C-alpha cells in the first residue's frame, strides 16, 4: 500500500515537472521566433495614447507638423494658377475646326484672329451641339493677357505641364454637314475621323498617357461614330450615353455637357403661378424610336386635358418662336426621352423658367455632382408616367408655394446653361471646364496605375539586355550559398533540440 502511494506521488511529480518544462519550452520557442508582445500595439485604434513616454508623443506631433507644412507647400507648387485648369490644345489643321465654318486661313496660321472677327456658327438645330465651338474660342481667348474676366481654363504650350490635352475637332458640326452623302461624293465625316485617329495615336502626348488625359468632343449622339471605339481611353464631352457602349463612355470617365438652348432666354421674368395659364407643355416629335415610345403613350393620355398643350412641332415654320411663347406661358414643361435619353427641350425649359418634368430613366445631367436638379425639376419614372391619370394627377397636386420655390431656383441656376463669348463667371463654358477639372484626379490615378510595372517591363523592339556580373562572381556565389546552408542547418539543429527536450519528459 505504501509502495503504491509512493509510485503514485512520483508519477504526479514527474507529470508536473514535464508539464512545467513543456510550457517553458513553448515560451522559449515563441520568444525566440516571434515578437515579445502578444498584442501588436500598432494595431490599436490610437497608438499615441498607449505610450507613456512624453518624448515619443512630442516627436510624433513635430513630425505631423512637418508633414502638414510640406503638404501646404506642395499644394502651392502644384497649383500656381490658383486652381485654373491648364490645357494644352493641339494645333490641328483648319479642316478639323474653323474651316468647317467656311473660314479660310491666311498664311501659315491655323487659327482665326478672334480679336478682329469671329467665324459664325450655323443656327437652327446645328446650334444645340455647338459645345466644341465655345470651348475652343475660350481657350484661344485665354492667351490674350488683356482679357480680364474670370477664367476656369487657360491654354498653355508645354504639354508636360498641362492637366489635360484638348482635341479641337468640331465633330458634331462635321457630322451634321457631311455625314449624309449621296452618290460618288466622299464622306468627309469618316475621312476626318480616320485622319484624327492617325494623328492622335502617333503623338507623344497620346503615347505618354495612353490617351487618358485627352479631351475629345462628341456632343452630337452620332458624332465620332467610327473613331470613338479607337479613342475610348480619352475623356469624352457628350450630351448623353444613349448610343455608347458602357466600356467606351460612361459617367465615371466622361463629362456631360448641356445643349445650347434654341429658344430665347426669358429676361426680366416677373410671371407667377397664376399668370401662366398652361399647366403642362410639350411640343416636338411624338413618334420616336428606342426610348421615345413613351411620347406617343403620353400623347393619347393627355390630348383631351384642357390645360395641357401636347402637340407635334419642329424648328421649321416658326417652330422656335411658337415654342418660346408656349413655354413662357406654362407652369410645367415635359422633357420626355426621344431617340436618346436627353434632348434640348430640358434646357429650353430652364431658359423659360418653366419647371421641367423629366421622364427619362437613363438620363444623365450636366454638373449633377455639384447641382441638385430635384430642387427645380420633377422626375417621374417612365413606367409610372404611362399609367392612366398618374402624371396629370401628380402635376395637379403641386401647389403654388412649391412651384414658386422651384421657379425661383430655376432663375438662380439658368446662368449655368448659358453660353457666352467671352465666357462669364459661372456660365456654361466655365462650368464645363470645371467639370473637366473634377475629372483630373481620376485621370491622374489611371495614368499612375498604368505605370506601376513600366520600369520592369522589357523594352519593346530591342534585344535582350546584358547583365553585368561581378568579376569574382563564382566565389561570391559559392560563399553566399555556403552561408545560407549553414544558417539553415543551425536552425534545424536548434529546432530538433527543442522538440527532443519537449517529448523526452512525455515518454519517460
């Protein structure tokens, strides 16, 4: 009995000793192979609060101040023009721009002297897609120091210092004038697009960024139909994305610009809710394809409403004059999707201070990242609008107070959609440049990402690069291999000793 008790005590003692040694051996392994702390203090929410040493905290504060000062200095250096967009513009041959306006160059110059005479842009429907004309004139004028009005963009002649590269091709006018050819005539629209692609893709500026910092104008939905799929890395200035595949143009990459409205601006508008007799106004093409099927549905739903004007109309036979009178006398103006999600009718309504009613599910609007359209527009889904009585009941439910608030806001924002030469502060020209400027950080990020591995990529069209080896390369190699093997053997021996020491107590 005494022998059993003695053996039991010795077993317990041996088990306790082995357990203690096992724990100590694991602590030895963890301490030798890893960080001495179980918790990494740098992962805590605020590492500065966990340190008691005041000198550490002081050094961190000083470092933060130095970084802040450096950041401020960098901001000053990066923006010497106080935030003005720096634009490099190609000196394209006149056939791409003002020659399309029947302007003929004199001498070797490619640009008109806008201080003496400005080439006129054709009127009618051509005028609504004249964005390219106004932006090019604005850049040309920015070179004259005597012009003192506020600027959002300035032309520079060193492309390496530019924020963006501007391509002055009047693509919308080219499409309107030369796309519809008959017989053996040359299709000038396609020919100029081919020339443009050949020119751009061979330029140093295009190769430097892959075209990502280029600004290409394609405001008419059918402009640049052939070239757009080849110039897709560039930033397009468009009216909408109705005829673009999303990988070629999208709202994240490109800029939506307003149409130039065709009706006269309602200057000195003192009208009110009660002095506008027409509740809802629409005049235009009723039977449209693609997304414009809703127009004919709405025509049959609204044609019998007494205070609603819904009829066919065009710019011919005084159509613009009639639309001006009708919109000026209406409380609400319908903007329904046509062949594409957008139309000039929205901007005619804004110029008329007629509250727009937008029925276009896929519409994208100019400057919507800084402008809240819900303050002066009514948005209705197409599926709801074509329900019987839905649209008219909704419009009738909007009272005088709400309408007056939206009407007042319309008058405050109308200048954002007005085109002037020279441009004025806050007008459409400067708003478009500011929208382009807001794309610059994203453009730079894409360019920088594209250069991540450029220094490691083998140069194209060259033979294999020679590698200069050290003279005593053989001895150098043998020595490093020997040291490496020796280190591995030492680690293996140490680990084997620890494992043997650990398990010797378990099996004894």
